């Protein structure tokens, strides 16, 4: 679906009348509450808001690998980190060597970024035919590469970072830790703290999708401690419900508390990092990523020169 969406975008952007493609993504969408109005084009809401969910899923996968996978060993983690730094530095040096005169040299940062969405798409196409550690290697490389690329944009291609945004980020992270300390395991409770972190990153001038990576790395890898094992609670409550329904089949009021207890136990069978990632994955794979490709792969090729004599 990702490749099909990218192909549609390329064809659409290169039609004789391609204004509809660009007009669509520049359509303004407003998020408002009372007198507060936040207006941004559709392209912003896809790239800076929806893609945060994609980065959240990827951040959770990295978190799992740090806890019990290939990245739990610092010696193994050093390889994708070194590869990411090389993947930033070497393309930039090659570009600068060929384009050292202004204004062309100002584009040195363009080839440094690895498109993580398409990297994950390639992995999805390959499926189970590649080892798991190769997948983790590419995910880690792409994440670190993206973080470095965002820092390059913030430091060299913007007016600098607004450090007051870090206070907002700190407040959001503190709220996440507070909810975790209170033992709140429902993912919905973390939407507001996540939004605060996202707003803080937007205010700093950095790419707000990094909020997804940060929140993914903060997601617990173990279930909330309970007096009984969740699987034992499920078994016990299921038996109790069976007995109560058999004894008084018409009385539904007595089932409320056991059903609530059963729901909590079912939730805690899986650790939060696995539970949330599994719930979000279909939305990311079949919705967000194809939409991202459709909105970004539409590059018009009119007037583009691919002559070998053109250094750019």
C-alpha cells in the first residue's frame, strides 16, 4: 500500500494539470477551542501529527529491544549508532565535495536523512525472510539518523531552538512518570501528556514527531504489578461469572464488578509496550504510512535536469 500510494502521488504530481495535488495538501485545517484557533495545512497534520503515532510505534519497538533484545547489549547497540552517524556524515561530505560553491552548497543536509517510513516498508515487503536483528538494526539506524537530521535542521536551517519549549516537554514527561507511578495502565490516560510533549517539541522548533520516539522509549516493558497473576485472575473470574450466571441467569447487575476485574486482568496480561504497539500497528501500516506517502512522494519532474555535468 505504501508503494502504491507513492506511485499514485508521483503520477498525480506529474499530470499536465497537477494543481489539484498541491491544492489538496495545502487545504487549511483548524483545531480550535473557544477563542483559540490553530490553523495548519493538511500536509502539516499528516507529517507532524499523524506521523507522531508512527514514531511512537517505532519507539516502542526500540524500547523492547533495549529491554530484552539486540540493543540490550551496548556493544551490539554501538553498530547501528555508528552506522547512523556514518549515514549522516558520508552523504553530506560527498554532496559538499561536488557542490562547494554557493548557493548549491546550502543543500548539504538533504542527503543525510534516511526515510524511516520507506525503510520500514521495505522490511514489511521482505517479511520473515530476513533475521530479526537485521530489522532492529535498520530501525535503530533510521531512528538515530532521523534525530540527527532534525537536529541539523534546528541548528543550521532555522532561527535556533526556543528553549522555553523544553519546560513544556519536561512537564509532559513528568506527568507521564506520575501516571506510571500511580499504576495507571490505560493507554488513553497518556494522550494528554503525549499532546503536551508534542506541543513542547513544536514550540522548540524541532520536529514534533520526535515526541512519538520519546513516549515510545518511556512506555513500560512490564505489566502493572497485581496481587495475582493476570492469567490467574482471568481464570478465577471466568469461573465466578459462570457460577453466578448459572445461579441467577436473569440478574445482570451482579456481573458488573467481575467483568470490570476481568477487563483489567485481560489488559495486564500483555505489557503496555506490546499492547499499545499491537493496537496501533494496523492503523499505522494501512492508514498513516500510505497517507504519508501520498502526501510526500508527489515530486514534479518538470524542468529537472539529470545531466551528469550538473553537480547538484
